[in-house]
C-alpha cells in the first residue's frame, strides 16, 4: 500500500515591525565580482568579434601562440601573396606589431581571414561595425574589400577607399544576409603591392545600451539583472599579476584603443585592454552599481616564480600617485587633469567612487605592509571620503587571514576583504560566523566566495549563508560571488555564476539564488523569533567508516611499512614515504576514503611549499590548516596520523605538524532573514528550507497596522542535485498572520508591500 503523506510541519515566524525595531544594515551587501578569468572579457563580455585584432599575441600568452594566431593568408582566384608581421613605424608604441600583406598577383583578391573566438557569430539583418587602420608604404591609393563569409557564401561586403601612405582609420557597417555562428571576416587587397594593417575590429552595433565598441548585450543584461549594488573589477589575481610587469595598471587601459597596452593574462591567455577602466566605470553607471576597483598593493602575487616581488621603494611615490590619479579620474571635476581624460572619453560627470580595494589575497609580508601603509596614508590624507579595503588572504582562516586582520586593525582600515571557496557543509556550519565579530573594528567585505558546486544544494547553502550575511549587515558591508562568467570550453575555474558561448547565456541555479537576494534586499534588519523550526542536521563523520589511501601529488613517491592500529573507534596510521621525483610531495587520505567525506594530509604540496591538512566535504577538499614546509627528494620520512574522538594529530618525523578538532557542529538547514526596504517600505521574509519536508510558515507581523492584502511569493525549489532550476512568483494573500508554504529543498522570498502605518 502507498505510504500516507507526512503531515505538513508548521513553523511560526514572528516579525517585529514596530517603529523602533530593527537595526540598520548595509544597503550594498549584495554585489558582483568581475575578473577576466574563463575568457570573460575578450571573446566574452567585451563584444569585439575579431580575435587578436592588434596582432599582439605571443608565446608569453600561450606557448603555441604567435602574432598571427587566429589569422590566415587567403589567396582567391589565382592570387598570390604573403602575410607576416613587423614592428617598423608602428601605429602606436603601445602596440608595436602590425600585419604586412604583400600582394604579388592579386587574382580575385589576396588578404587575411580571421576566425574570431570559436567563430564569428552573425545574425541575418543585424549590422556590424567594421574598422581598421591601414597604409600602403608605396604611397599609391588603393581600396580594400571587407567581407563577412561562411559556409553559405558571402553574407556582407564593403569597399574601403583611400588607403594611402600614412596610417588611416577606415570604418564601415556590414549588414549580414544570413545567420551563422561560425562566420569569418576577410580583408582583401585587389591590387599589387604592400598593405600594412592594424587594429582590425568588428563589433555588433547592438551592444549593451548601444555603446560603440561596448559590451555584449545579453551577457551585460544578465549581470544587470542581478541588480548588484556594486561591481568589483578587474580582479582577483589579475589585479596584482604574476610579476611586477604583469600588474594591472589602470592607465594602460584607458584612452584610444591603439594606445592601450595589452598583456598576458595570468589565467593563460591574452588581455587586449579593450575592456578597460573607462568601460568598467561606464558599465557600473549603466546598471546602477557602485564601482569597486582593486589595485595592487605594491606587490605582485606570491605565486609568481620566485615568490612575491615588491615595487622598489624609490618607485613607490610614483605608484602611489598613480592610485591617487585613479581617484581623480573617477571623481575629479571635468577640468582636473584626470577628470578631463574621463570627460574626453564621454563621461564629464564623476563616477562617484566610494570604495577602493588595495591588494588581493596577498601574503602579509614586511614588504606588503610597508607599501600598503604608504598607499593607505596617501589616500587617507588626500581622499578621506574613500573607503579603503584591505586583504586577508585566500581563505577564511590561517596565517595570512590572521595577519591580514591584525594589520588592518593596527592600520585603522575601514574594511577587510575576506575570501572563501568552501563546501556547502562549511557554509551551513558557519552561519553564525559574523555574529561575534567586533562591531567597533573594520567592516567585512566577503569579496570572493562560492560553495564549490552548481547544484540546487549549493545554491540553497549559499542562500542560507546570505541570510546570515544580511542578519550581520551592520558588520558585513559587501559580498560578491566569484567568478562571475565562464565561457564554455575555456574555463580555468569552477564553479561560475553565468555560463555562455558565442550565441547563448546559461544562468546557473546559484545565479537565481543570488539574484533573489539582491532583488529582495533591505537596509533595516527586523528582529524575529522562530517557534517549531526544524532541528539542525548532524554532519557526516568523515573520520570513520573507511581506511587509508596513499596518493601521489603530480609526482613520484614510494611508501613502505604501512601500519594501521585500530581501537574501538580511534586509530593510528604509521607509514614511511619518500619523493622520488617531480615537484610535489605525497598525500595520505584517511577516514571514509570511499565517500565524499574524509580527510587528506598533503606533505610537500602546493609546489612543495606546504603541508595542508584538508577536509573533503561533499567531494570537495578544503583547508583545515595550512602549515608551510617542504620535502626533499630521495629522503625517507616517518608519517603518523592519530585520530582520537574528534581530535586529529599529524606528525612528521616525530614533530607535530597539525593538532586540530574535526568540526562536528550541526548544519543549519532552516534559515530566516527578515528585513525592511526603506525605499519602498516593503517588508521581506526570506526562508531557506533545506529539509526534505514541506513546511508551512505561520508568518505573524507584530506591530503593523493595516497589512497589505497581497504579497508576492517567489520560490526556487527542486531536487538537491538539480543543476537547472528557476524561481517562480505568485501572489500570496496576507494579513497580520498568514500561512506561507515552504516546499522541501527551497528558497522562498515573500515581499509584503508597505503598510499604511505601524503601531
């Protein structure tokens, strides 16, 4: 016989709406983070359709790349010629290389073809703005022909007249006669001689907000629809770069395109700088988000070969001035030196810069401290209105986290950037993380975070954590998921919020959860009480129920004399190991190693720099404790792991490396946030129900008069393993006490319109 349905559980949510209830929270808690990772800029948000338009690719970008990558010589109808690049008499010193097309027999045309970024997508009836710089060294005028072509022939064609002996910009609009996701651009010469070409560009005219040379409309709209209160750029690791020469320097990314300095992207490709600081600021203005640029703190990434490098102290005055100039570029009047540059670009009004990040996940070294202090002092003196945001390493605990916070307090910083890529379990165990933070110290910007997966379970864990951030919105001022964008087939990091290819955009279930929070945000947190809420869930015990696995870490290793001594529940592991080659060391997995919940101890990991102890949760490894250390090739080491209750001790040659407790705190699978939006007067109740049962919420509005008759209920729900789910909205009748169904495995936002008064 079928099992009878389980009775629906009732939980009472009592919201205090009296006039003096609640406390102010940051109106900017929910933002967005853009970094050029996963090909997010060129070939992504930046709408340029020509790849390697300035012939600037090189082996510094990728070993197989060169100046003519994405270009090919084309010889039509008996034409003969050659294609190369040169640096003599360049269009601009910032981009010294250009193409040289030599036509010996024109035939039906000799030229070059560009295949774009995985093809050039065109649509029938759509228009595309073609521009290029050209010259003929011989001085004789001759035309060029430009075509959009594909598998079905020629889709559009135009002739550019007047190519002379000096660099001249030519422009035309091509209207495609067909739809083709894999079109190509041809530039053809039909007369003998030599033609020099540079900055060959093709943009759809239908960019976001119709801005010439702007952003891809559908991707930009997806970001705009998030309703981010701020947008962070340009990183991330891109901001401080691999090496001082790879630091992201904002002045190199503004002005005419030919004057911008392209460079290697540390994620393994190329940055054209077409999407530069002006475009970032303009995008923020277009979508109503506050700009949050991040500059290097006078040091590059510590993962640079040879470690962290610092700007020489005698060069720091100029570097500090560069940062001060950035503030003037953003906020200065149009007749100031850098405000004038902004006005020349088309935006005479200031951009309203409030926040400035200095540094990103930096190792807190003496060199970092000294240079950060110089930058901070100058900003405090010249621009006290700017909130300077410091850094605290790549994880929510550990050496750099503690050192970063200590330095921030001593320096008197207003805000500190925390990062954390962790499991859903970690976030559900740590919803009280900020409850005990010092309200008199720096505020928190949770600048990079994600629950390391793209299922509904991840999205609901993030929604629950966002409830906690909102509850602590008096100390947590800002937050942003990262990374934002990922191009299919070109990802360096997962998970990501928005996936795309050349013709489509896919919004993850995480995107919908974050958007629900951002759309339904408040600036006053209202106190509430819960009665009959589900109990928290016990976490799986990753220390037991398995065994031992001996791994290598991108290297060669030998193990000997493995012994496991077991008690009733406790155990000890002894083994000898040595590295026989390669860069990394060795790894021991213990606990429930056949499941997605166990422990790893890596000895000589992370380029043989550390000995991290990690907890694997839901199949994802996250650091419990990171201790620096290396191992020698050929040397035998005595390794011991002791597990007693929830205590874990890891010893190397008799020395204790780790002595920690397994986190057995319960998972908060039912979460509530109650806020008021002062701009509208609306009250918003947000509930995450991660339990397998539907719950009826008895919502009681205490202290309100004449509640609105109808609220809007928005629900995101489904199977926990689902990677695709979208929210749906419906009206919900309300009174001063009303029922709201909360489906199993769901995130629900109830927006109650402003009432006419309060008691």
